[in-house]
C-alpha cells in the first residue's frame, strides 16, 4: 500500500540553525500539506501546496518557513533560523483530490536546543 | 474559541465496552475526518464523512450536519484501541477555493484496560 514517508524521524538542532524536513508524498497525489504538533497540544495547519505553489498558509508560517517541491517527488519544509518554540512534531500529508482522505507521514520530531 | 471541540478529553474503558467519542464544530464544513494517533505519534485516517454513517470493522462514525455534531463509536473495545482519537474538519471556504487543509480538535485520549 502506498504511504507518505518523512525523513529524518528525529532532528536535533541548535537555536538559530537551518533545518530541512523532507517528505515523499504518495505519487499520484496533487495536494500537499505540512502540519505541526507541539507536545501536548493539538495538530495545527502550517501550509498547503498545490500546482507547484503555496495555496494557503497559516499565521504560524512566517518568513522563517519555506516549502519546495524540487523534483516532482520530494516535498520539503525549511526553517531558516530555528527558535526554541519550533520544537514540535512535523507531519507531512497528501491527498489526490480535495474531498478525499488525507494520508499522513509518520512525522519528524524536531528538537531545538 | 475552538472551532472543533471534542469530548471527553480522556476516556478509560474496560475491554469489551462500547465507546463513544463526540465532536462538535461551530462552522460550516465540507467534510469531517476521524483520525487515530498512535503513542509513537503517527496519524492514521479512520473515516472521512460528509453525511450519514460509515462503518469499518468495529468502528462506526456518524455525522449530523444540521446539529454540527459527529460521533465515533467503538464496539467491543480492545486494549489495542488505546490511542488518541482526533476529529478534524475541512472548512467551507466562504468565497474561495478550498485546498483541503484540516482544522483539528484537541483529541480524546482513550485507554482500554484488559
């Protein structure tokens, strides 16, 4: 069964460093998302990506964040200068059409020291 | 104010019990998802529904669009059902195109004891 994959599973970084979180969505999906979940809190939407551009973003997704789909398979989230409050689990998700089931990756746990 | 509210926040049951988790939302939606989050953190989609009722194995999900309410039922609960169950909605985007982002409830922590 096709699945969304994410690497790394756990990333530890120093405050102020850049991190890139990687995702490989399911191959025939058209809509891509990044969500985050701070420990003990609910899952929050960060950004959606469709037709090779950002389609929607939340207030959390400020200038420190960027997304790319560099080669038609990978989907990356970059945080330019990490802050302590960026520590969270980051989930990538994808789906074929808007009104279909969304498939989630296993998540990347980001720890900023 | 949270757009999606779940109850209860924590639920403990004995194996074999019938379980109900509720979700209420305050805005117009296109669809509602029930998700399961395992202790390791991974999220699995259980159901997506926009009307009526769906059943998969021991899981049943219902939605009442007029009352803005959905329930997830687990029949004959088992310790392996222990997880966080999350309700998430796809909002109707007034005047615009929806790209399918989900708005999440805070989750219900279910623990089933043998």
